[in-house]
C-alpha cells in the first residue's frame, strides 16, 4: 500500500520513475486514477463504512496535495476533508502539534 507513494517522492526529487513493469502498482498515473475513481463512488474507498485504508489514503493525499505533488479535484478534496475533519483525526493533529511545540521548547533551552 505504501509503495505507490515512493513514486511521489521520486517525482518530488526529480528522480526517474520506476518502469511500470517493475512496479507493484503499474504506472503512478493509472494507480492514482484508480484511487480517484474509487473515491468518486464514495463516501469512502470501500463504500459507506470508514476503514483504516481511508485514513492512510486521506492523510497521504492531503500531504501530497499540500506539497503540490498531485493535482486533486473537488471530489477528492471532499474525501480528504471527510477524513481530516473527523474528531479523532483532529485530536491526533492537536497532539502532534503539542509534541512539536514541546520539542521546539526543549531545543530552545539548549
């Protein structure tokens, strides 16, 4: 599941893509289109219930969009919003922010 995002990292660093024949997901463009098409069937990748795969893809797509590594569309943007607006997701982001601030505080004291 993570291997498709290796190609995103390669693209970000201007490295050549892996040949589709040697890739577990074929071409990156085809894989991304498949995911986007599945999201369009919504509300989540596997239908109505939310699964862990939605958290993985929601976070990954948000990160890729944030850094300009992929171009999304309104349907995918709405999917990302459904994932990232969940109370548990917001709590985890708040905890991450608190940890980041605590680490920065420790570094400032050095």
